[in-house]
């Protein structure tokens, strides 16, 4: 019996040892047989020539062979078992952009032995290239050399592709430049939704935009549905609020940058700036109308509101469309010195292509200047309308009910003008990249719609009276003369 038990114990230990050895051998064999995947943009026999995949032999170029660099900076790490994954990365809705590495470039591409790609962005130009080369030979992850400041992004397999890039430097007839190209997906930064900054930018700000659109829509419906409010001033208020709704919706699209690409970015910018410019042109038309009516000797000698609205529409939309066309032309065809779209003569053809692509993310500063310069002039002209009209009102000793109605319209114009101007000013200040100014812009934008609701509806007793009458048995008065004639007939103001 003891011999039998000892035999069984020996057999059990032997079986366990054999099983463990088989598992370890299988695990080692799986490790050695699993190839490292390297993402290549073109076929094995092709290179990227002038931005397109071209057979290497036709341009007298050699195909790209990956050079692996270790995590500690070891160069030419031997990785015998690797295979190419041909094709562009699948970025989904995220932006896809190109990175070029060539002589004296700001960008360095490092391919690790496990197939991960690292993009190093140098903060200095070619004078730091030697330092960067020696920096890579050391433990550059833990190095504390302040003379070599770097930014870095890591891309997992499937989020990038690499290849050899060949292009013509400078103008036609220049020498061929050779380097590396990587097509990568935009790196996703980790965001914590509990952070106060993220809460304000990505949660509270979009909610405020949605509430603002609802409030502005309520104002537009009130001035469009109630017949006695559909005079010329009422139609202008409706148009202004609709323009502000479009600008709020476009700005809402611009908030969620990580769920969009450069095309939708550009379209959202166009809608935002065009609608904002249109709102200011309509506000200018309202100020001119009130200023002109106060200077007219007989306010009853008037053209119909419908015809006047057509005239003012031609002015507002014509000017808006013209400035929008000039801004788009400036964005695509004009360059500013030092902008990201200006390419120096020493830059390569690839860097020019990259800067042009990156310039499509949103409207350029020159295009924004074309949009915002008319708004600045409109504000100055509206200040002139306000000052001269106020002086004229102060000089009037007696005036009838029609002038009282115009005076109410003047007060409404002044308050809307102040609200929109303050919001526009904080929008410009938010571009200074100070968090405090951005938060103030978010607060000012959130308060704009409630202020317009108060100015156009809640502050005016006759408007609230008409709104309340809609929920009663009596229907509001309907007349072709509009709100000012209704007031002359005894309306409640």
C-alpha cells in the first residue's frame, strides 16, 4: 500500500509538471509566432509620391522598411517577425491628418517594437535637431533636460499608417525631398466629466444654448403669430431672433469638437458668423427706421409695412451675403503674413499641403476679420442713431400716441442693441485663451436670450396683454395697420 501511494503521488506530480511545461511552451510559442503588426499606407511595393500611392520603381525610390526604436532610445531594434497591415486608419468621425518627418522638420515619428507609433513635436526648429538625436539615445521618457521641450502623442495599431513620402520641394522643378509620412487619427484626450471646467464647457454651456434657442423661438412665435405685432418693427424683431437661433445652433455644433470633423466645423463656422452678421444688419435697419421716423414731419405719410420690409430685407441680406462671400474668398485664396496657411519658401511641398489641410478646420482669422469688421462699424452707426434720436426725443415737448409707440420701439431697440453688443464683445474676449474670459462669455451668452425675452415681451404690458388674451375666450384684435395703429385706437400699453 505505501508503494502504491508513493507511485500515485509520483505520477500526479509528473502529470502536473508535464501540464505546466506544456502550457509554458505553448505560451512561449504563441509569443514567438505572433507577428508585430505595422500599419502601412500603401502596398508593399508602393510609396507616397506627391500625396498619392505610386509604384516605387516608377519614381526610382526604395520601398519603406520600418525602423524600430526601443522604449529607452535604442536604435535599430531587430524585429524579425512583423507583417504589414495595408490601408488607411479607420478614424470614424474623428479628424484624420498627415504628419511629415523630413530633414529639419518639427515632427519626429518613432515606431516602437510592439507596433505603437509615437509622434514627437519639437518646440524649436532645426537648431535643436542634434540635441534631439542625442536625447533619443538616452532614457528620454524620464529625462529632465529642460533644453529639449517636447510634446508627444501615442497612436495604437489601427489608428495610424506609415510610409515613405517623396515630393518636390518648393516650386516646380525643385529637387525631390524624401521623408516619412504618417496618417493618424486625432488623439483623444482623456476628459473627466466631474471636472468643473469640463462641466461648464461641455454640459452647462450646451444646455444654455438649448434653453436660449427655445426662449428665442418663443419670442419669434409671439411676434409672428399675433397680428397686431406684425408691423415693421415686429417683423424685424422676428428676423433678428431667428438669426440668433441659427447662430446658437451653429455654436452648439462647434462646442462638441471631438464628435465632428473639419468639414462640419467649417460649415458650422459659416452659419454662426453669417447669422450673427445678419442679426446685426437687421438691428441696424431697425435703428435707421426709428431714427428716420422721428425725423419725419408727418409719420402718417408712410408706405405699407410689407413694402418697407422688402426694402430693408434687400439691405440686410444683401450686405450679409456680400460680406460672407468676401470672407469665404479671403479664407480660401488670401494669406496673412505669419498665419498657419502662409508657407515659407524653404518649406517642402508636404508641409504646405499639411498647413493647407489644417487651415480648413475653421474660418481663418482673415475671414473672421471680414465678418466682424462690419459689426464694429454697425455698432458705431447704431450709437449715432441712439444719440441723435435721444436728443430729438428730449427736445420734443408734446407728441401723440404714435410718437409714444415709436418711443417704446426706440427703448426696445436700445436694450436689444446693448444686449447683443455686450455678448459680441465677450465673444471676442473669449479668444484670448483666458479661462475667466471664456466663462464670462458663456454667462453672457446664456443671459442674452432671457434678456431679449424680457425686453420684447415681459417688459411691454401690451405684449403680455395680447399673449394672455390668446389663452382667454376673446381673440386678439386683427388689423392690417399693425401694432402702432392698434395703439392709436386705444390699445393697452
